[in-house]
C-alpha cells in the first residue's frame, strides 16, 4: 500500500531468458540429455559453436581443425542451391578428438558467389557474414566406438547438417596413451617439478 492506503501492484520481476549467455541461439535451449551420459560428455554433446574452446580448455592445449575433404556435390534435394560435402578432424596433441561430417547448403546466390568467386572458406562463411546461426541439436547417442551427435546450424540462405563423432575414451586417462596416458596438465606439472628439482627451486 502507498501512503494513502491504496494497494500498489508489485512490478513484474525481470525474467532471465532461457538462452542467456547462449550466443548461438535465439530460443531457449534444453540441455537435459537422457542416456546416462557423464557431465563432461553432456558438455561436448550440447556445445553450440564453442566445441574447440571447450576441448582446448579441458586439455589445456592447442586444438586445431584439419580438413579431410570439401567437395561440391550435386543434390536432387536442393537443385537450386550450392551443396558441399565436408569432413574435418578436430585435433589435440596429434589425436583426433572429434570427427565432423557435414552437408552445407547455400541457397542465396550472393552467398554462393562468396564461395565460388571470392573464395571465402565454407568453415568461415558465418563469421565472414557476421551472422550467428541458429543451433538445433537433433540427436545424441552412444555406440561401441564412441559418442555421436547430429545437429544443424542455420540462417537465412545457409544450412549446415552436421554429424560429430567422439572417441569413447575422450575423457579417460589413457586417451593420450602415446604420452604416458596422462592428461596434459599432469605432463606440464611433471615438467615443472623436474625443472624445479634441477634448479633447486622450492615452491612456497
């Protein structure tokens, strides 16, 4: 009530949108997954444009993308569009952390010219256009070989349909078996300890 005893309606509380902080989506994104996935597996399975950053942060090492193929193909489903069949490997310390196969459909002529005439790379097209595509997670599942997910990235004139495969032991201690089966953090700590031992440095 105000000073005159008249009831006052409370101002509506501010609602934080469901996609707050999710720069790749304009809608609320549900990140609840069935299937008994671990917390780390759920993080990579729901990554929406920041998978390389997540893997680099987890492994504390540089992550690179190696192009396996990038072929323009004919498609009866999209006769008036430019269609590419692509495959890349996401690498860390010479190990494949993720293999991604995608179909990229470019339906706007001005975007097609960027690729065919101006030679803008398919992987850089969204960034070149300064467009944040809409992310949609289609499916996630586990096989004997590893984790798989299907998702799409889409804006007006460009659609990417992507399947990513992750090794089953991606977050296991033996993933870097050729590096004594240790996480890079452990290797770095061993190096620091060795240098300290040689130099006689004693941490406080």
